[in-house]
C-alpha cells in the first residue's frame, strides 16, 4: 500500500495535483452557490418592489454589484 501511494517516487507530485484539483472544485462549487443565492435575493427584491408598486409601474433595475471571493 505504501509503495502504491508513493507511486515510484512521484507520489508527492501526483497527490498534490489531486489535492489542488479538489480544492479548485470546492471553491468553484461555493462560488456557484453564492452567486445563485445572490441572484435569488435580487430577484425576490425586484418582485417585491413590483408588487409594492401595485403591479403597474416597472421596477427600477438595481445597480450592478461587485462580486468578490
């Protein structure tokens, strides 16, 4: 088992590459979830503004937001 993990002396490179890939995937998933949550909140506020106006006035468009990780 130890020999398999060492991969002929290249184990550190191989396993660190897998680790970095996993880290990148986790960061991407978290960023997607955050963006989706922010989009849903924005859509909800637009719907509420439209409902508060009696459904006659067009809701104003919110200012673009800066997204940072």
